[in-house]
C-alpha cells in the first residue's frame, strides 16, 4: 500500500506546512490529466497521494495512523477482533470511521471520488491544467513542452491561507543539439493568476548559451503567479531539456559520433568529413588500418564546457568506426586478398 509519509516524501515529524507543500507538488505531478500516456498508473498513484494528504493533514487521523497504521484508519481505531469484524459496514474516505451503533464499526474505503474531492478542496478547481488553469504556454515550436506544476485561481484570503512562498512553477522546454551547440533564444507567453483572481499574460525570454546542459534552470522570481492557499507569488522556472539527435550522442561536453567505413577505407585509411551540430565541417583522418568499434578522439571539437556560467574549455568529438563488410566477393577480389596474406 505504501507508507503515507513516503508517498508525500516527508519525514514523520513533518509540519503541516511541509505536508501541504509536499501534497501540492505530488498531486500536480501525478494528476491523471498530466499523465495521459501513463494514466492507469497515475490514477492509482494520485489516489494514494490524496489519501495520504487527507490523513496526515487531519490531526486525529494522523494520530490513529501513527499508532495503528492503515488498519487503524480502516476501522477508526485499533484493528477489530474477529467478532467485531463481522459487524463492519463500509463508508467513503470522508466518512471518517469509528464506532457505529450497536457495536458495529465503520470500514473506511477511500475512493477515486474522495481523491477528486480532496484535490478540488485544496486547489479550488478540479481542472488546473485545462480551462481553469492559470498557466498556458503558447508558440508552436514548444508544443512538446510540459509543466512541472500548475496554478489555480486564488480565492480571497481566508483564515486557512498560509504565509510564505509556494513551490515554484517549473516549465520544461526542449532544444535541439544544434541549438545548444550555437546558442539560441526561446520566448514564452505565460498566463498567471493575480491575487484578485484576474489572469495576466506575460512574455518571458530565456537565453540558451552554447554548451548549456540538460537541467539548466532559468528562474524568474515572483513571476509564477499566485496559488490558492498562499499569500505570496510563486517563482517561475524554465528547465532546459534536449531533443535526441539522429547522429550525435552528448556525453557531458563530448560528442559521440558513429562513422561507417567500407572495408577498403578501414584497411587503407581515409578522410571523413563530419558535420558538427554547430554547422561546421570537421575533417577526421582515420587510422590505417582501423578495427571495428575502434574510437578516435578529436580534441576540442565537442561542445563548450561551462562552469558557473562561464566557458572554461571545450569538449572533444569521439568518433566510433563501424566497418561495413562487403556482402559478396568475386573471384578476382578473393585472389587479391589471398595474395595480400592478411593476418
């Protein structure tokens, strides 16, 4: 079933604020609408996360869970004896539990409807990713982008609103290796919520410098809009991700490239022209002969190496040779090979 504290990623001595923040992030991450390609698993995970929050955010239920575990929650206290179990009746997660008239005990059964109710109560909406979403990205070339977070209309401040900054809204965007090799600029239009519930569209520009790594963050402080339950604006964070390249594999600042060679070129050597992601042509003189799978490192022809925002070096181009054997040999070719006495 999974430990409720582990499901939310908090310690057993976590404060109410820690539990709210953890639920905020986990519920958005595993909401079924955020996981259309893995919906079945997401629904199960989302349901358990909501159940964990319902229990750990309620002092009485949390105390029962800490003492008796999930069995205690199911029956509103210590697990029943065999005689008591025969008189158990079922109720939803919102029904709580506890003694029933005549000595029967309520059996707690947390449903999908309960999970939706918990989510709606917390965020003020059942659909933070659709029409009620406070976050919308535009520009066609970012169609593959994905939000790590969401926003919902902020209701007028209530006694339950906590002070402090909510978790940042994180937006993952993609660049090609070609763009990363040369550097580029990405523009986004983001709609965020204001304290009064109004929505404002803002433009943001993210600079992608040559050699930047996957996971590099560009943060805009207090630009993520307001979130239900908090009295401060969230930060807006754009996170770089890389699209797979058809020819190159990035390894830190190095570029790995597989080069096909004919048997003749593998034996006699040749000059190979490699089109770098930056667009330039890199000429590589192969060894003679070269073994299948052998690699050759071309110094300084990889990607820029960056530390603390500065370029401090250059990676290498690592060429792996893949020898293509002939599919057949005629009599003359066979004779030539025999005379060559290759070993």
